[in-house]
C-alpha cells in the first residue's frame, strides 16, 4: 500500500461550524459536497459524517426520479430534488421514486 494512503474516505471527521446542531441521519452541505451525519453533531463539536454510501433521504414529493438520475440537495427545504439550479449535487438515485414518494435512495457523492 502507498505510504501516503490515509483512509477509504467513506466517512470523515467533521467539525460543525454552522448555526445549528446536525442530527444523525441528516444530510447537509459540507463545502461543495453533501454529507450525511452518522452521529449527532452539536455546534462547535466534531462528529463522523458519511461521504459515500446509499442513504434513504427526503425528496420533493412531486419529483419523478428514475434509477440513476442525478439528485441535488435543496438546503433550504432539507430534501433531494432533480432540480440542479440553486442546489448542490448529492449523487444519483440508487432506486426509482415516483410522484408522491417522499423519500428516495441516494448513492451519495457517487
């Protein structure tokens, strides 16, 4: 293995510098990427976040999502959407989710 290898990158340490606590299982924008908290992270505290993996997260109920479609995190409404404008690329749909479905399986940052 390379001497400069550090980790797989599936999970990372993150210090919450935002204005609100982050609850375990919640998605949020970390720099220019989306992460999912694996632990509750109080403001000013550190915790573990997922940078990759498949997570079931809220989505805009009227979006019809095909498997493999790109998904974006709407930080204002705290949900995934197929709308790129004004949102952060989060990954792609690991499974389809139709109109009326309020969650979708996201392959995070893939």
